């Protein structure tokens, strides 16, 4: 029998080597077709008396990334259509679809012949669950091997037996930690947890897997043996009595109840360990079906997997422009930001010239990369040789002539128009006519900066976020005259350094910073109202934000907020900034010298390590304080999320952002907007535009006109539209909210 995605070779010992190698795919993923073929392979190998056992492996560098989540997205659409016709039948269909992989893996486990999974690279999600259903598991000790059940990160959970097999192999505490965080394991750690039997050299992988079968591997899982007991004794033990209350409390602390899938993991493990294995699988299938119907799962899969993949693959790249293979990049400005841009460029294997006013300053910029390399080597993420190669690609210089053969130059100098004007003129004096100039400005409009350029069509914004080596988002900003080639080169560069781009049109603050400043400004309003600062910060965390607005302001620098406010007043007039906000920040910076983390005092105090930062006690003396009992935490949470989402809606209405995928992905990667919502516009779509408009109107009455819904939102509410329907990035047509 022949297969599209698999080959089978049976050796003289009767061991069938099943190699998964999907054509036209860089990584193996589970599709309906793949699962159908695995089903047939099980039947074929069982029926063939010559086959004594099966080794399952991958023909690619990685084993598998797990399920193709676009398949789940299609399942959501199918269920919506079915629900309109037959609600009960729709859920039954979803239940059956959710269990397809579960029972196929169980079929492998019970097939009567030993299966061994030979794991040669990244093995995630359903692929790891398949491996756990095999009777033996051998993993390569290559650095590229990572094993994980990361589904919780996209709003679902390990629903193909993961919640039942992992706690029956490892202890429940380690199992819960692994699944509720979605963290990756090395091959060695997986072996220590009893999730892998052997770890071998890459060239010994298949031989070791076959030897396991030759040594008489039993085709029976531990839980199918009579008298099996889970590690640690299961649920009804003194140890479990300590674990489970703590596990529930820790989960609540870490998620604030915002992630239904994480709670479903706890329930599946707790209930599943009390019953026979097949019943446990049914319990897991029931919870998985329930989670698939949540708004959180739909929104997170769409934004954090589907949209992120599409944007990363160049969804916004202009057609008809040849791909640019960057041979040399210039970075002007060797401060922390410029130095970090040089580092990620070199890490992508691209030679980079780092320019500053003199060699001493340029050299200091390279030391930033040296520090990052030393840290990576120390953590085992990079070898000494790899570090040396990276650093060899960075050339410090004080001579603009060294940019004469650069394909792309990025300026990362001080946020001052005159300083940037000087850099633009010096760079363009030597830059080839065909090369692209990019500004890393965080707030200054690109069109205005491009007025200093002799070739505005080749001038673009490429806005990085700090710390550059960790932040995965890059904002690509189109000026009024930016051409397709500049956009294409910018996106090719972002792809080369393995970051996710969003493309936005020109405006002050672009997209991400406009949303961030709304978040911070709402905190200023709350402080002025007398809301205790600790309640503001905690409300933000309970709402799903990674850090509170006051903490975030300290990170970006309080005096930077002051500069931005003053620049806004100078350009747009007094009405562009609330007087109360200006007064607060002037007091913080000019009177109290509280500039944020950088000088050790802002809205927080930053004592010497190992002591942790804490809110500055003097905040309570700035304004009369409300009684905490009189402050509604739910309203605080709403205000913080709504003000950001409303600003995102404004950017769509103004044509700054034109694709809801970019608004959502940009908000999550840029500043951590409550990931369980799927992003700013998914937050609105998820509750329904009509509901969101009503919420805005209630908040506007109580807390100010900045909460007034925009004309576009009112129109969409009246028509029953959603952002993903109206702006239609997938060609699905408008959908009712």
C-alpha cells in the first residue's frame, strides 16, 4: 500500500520503519488526511504477519509541530453553521471530531504489536501525545530536540490523551507544571520524568528504536497492566491532599481565572486519575469539546497561531517584488537600542556595520552584543564558536563611508528631528540608490522624517521594541511616499531576523504606542481619582495584562512620557494632553526626580537586589485616597482593557491599521494585551460590538468622553458586524456579532 505522507520499509527482522515526510511542507503536521493514513498503517501492520513491530519517525529535521491548527479553525466554522441547524447535533459532531486523534492513538496503543517513537527533533502537541501512546520512546540528544504539550498557549489543552498519559508516567506535580505552562523539555529532562525511555546520539536513533523491539518490548502500556498505580499513588494520598489545593491556588494566581483551558487540565488530570484509563480519555474528550466552544480558544488560535503564521510568512508583502537577500545592513546609533538591533541582525547571519560618532561609542555598542553572547553561552543556548561567529559579523565604525554597499540602513539615534535629519543626510550621501533607509523612531511620524530624504519612496519605519532580542514584534511604518520595494525589503529583513511584522500607516505613535499610552493615561486618571495604586496594578494583572500600567511607565521611563507629552503639545496644541496628566508627570520628573527604573525611582522603588521593587509609598500623598472597599475592581479591569481596545478601533477607523490580524497580533506581542482575548479587536468581537459600544457608553458617562465609542463602532453595532467580518482578512464575509 502506498501513502502520500508516509513511507514504510520492513527489514529482515520484521521491523517496519514508518517515516513521516509530508510533501511540500517544511514541518510535519497532523491533518485529517495524515490521521486517515496512520489509521490505515495501523491496520496494515497488524494484518501483516511479517511485521513484528513498528518504529515511527520523521523524515524531516523536526519530528512534528503537532496538529495543523487551521484544521481546528475550520472546525469552528463548521460548528457555527451546524449550530444554527441542530444545536445538540453540532456539539455531538464536535465531540466526535475532538476524539478522533484520542482514539486513533489508543488504537496504536492496543494494536498488539510494539511501536517505538524515534524522536529526531521538535516534537510538540499531538505528535508528543502519539509518542506517549507508543510502547517505547527514544529521543536524539541533539540540541534541536524539544518535547512539549504547548496547547494551553493557544487556548486549548493536550486533548489527545496528554492529560491522562503524562500523569501516569511522571508524577502529577511535574505533569501539571508541564501542561499548564506549555513549557518545553529537553530529551534529558523528558527521560528524567519517565516520558522517554532512551536518549541516544542522533545517528543511533533508528538503530536504538529497533533494538528496543528486538529486546522484547511488550506491546502493553503500563496502565493496561493489572495492578497499575500512578506515580505517587494517585489522588487519594497524603501527598495529593497537599498538592491539589496548592495547584488550584497557584493556577488562580497565575491566570486570574482567564484561561479556561488551564483549569480544564487540572480537572482532566484530577478526575482522570480516579477512573480506568479509557474513562479518563472520555473525561478529557468531554473537557476538550467544552474548551473548543469557548471564545478564548477561538480567538487565541486565530491570533496566536493562524494570524501570527500568516503575518510571519509575509501576508502583507507586496506582490511582484523580488525577495531581497540582505548581504549587509548598517545600523546608525550604537546606544542600547541600536546595539541590540545589530545583535539580532548578526544572529541572523547578516554582516552589520554599527556606526556612531566615534570609535569609542561604536565599540561600546558592540560590547552590548558581547554581553548578550556571554549570557547565551552561559545558559547553554549558544556554543562558544557560534558566539564568536556572531560577533565577527558586527563591525563598529565611525565612518559613514562604510555604508556604501549596505542593502538596508536602520537609524536608531535620539528621538530628535534635527539629530535624525543629520543622520539621514549623512547616510544618503553614501548609500547606493537601490538601498533602503529605515528609521527606528518610536513616535515621530515617518512622513515628516522622510522630508529630509532625497528618495522618500525608499524611506520606511522599522520600529523595534525593547529588549530587541526578546520582543518578537516589529512595527513596519509606511510614510506617505513609501514604495513597494521599501516595504518588501523591510519585511524580508524582519523575516530574516525571525520576528513577526505588522504593517501600519503613518501617525504619531503608530499603533502599539498609541495603545500603550492609553493604558498608561488611564492609570493617571485612576491615581487622580484617588484609586490606590496597588489596586490599579492588580486590576491590570487580573484583567490579563503582564504588567500594570505604572510598572510599564517606569520601564519606558517617566521622563520619556514627559518628552512625548510636551512634543504633542508643541505640535498639536494644549488640548492634546490632559492638564492633570502633564501636572502629575512634571511633578514626578521635575520636582521629585522620579524617572522610572533607569534612575531607581519612579512609580516604584527599586532597592538593591535581591530585594524586589515595590510601589512608592509617596503615591498615596499625591491625591486624596479612596476607601478600597468603595472601588470596584471589575470596573477598573474594564477601563484598562476598554481604553486600549477603543484606541485600536480608532486606528482601524483612521486607516492606520488596515488588517484586524495586525491589530490583534501587534497588541499581544507588542505589550502583552490580555492574550486570552486574542488581542484588542478580538476582545471587541468576542463580546460583540453592540455589547462593547454599550460598555463604552456606560464608562463615558462615569469616567470621561475618551470612552465614547467611535462612529465606526456605532455603525458596526447597528449592522451586527465584527471587525473580522467587515475588514475580512480571510474572505469569509461579514458575520453577526
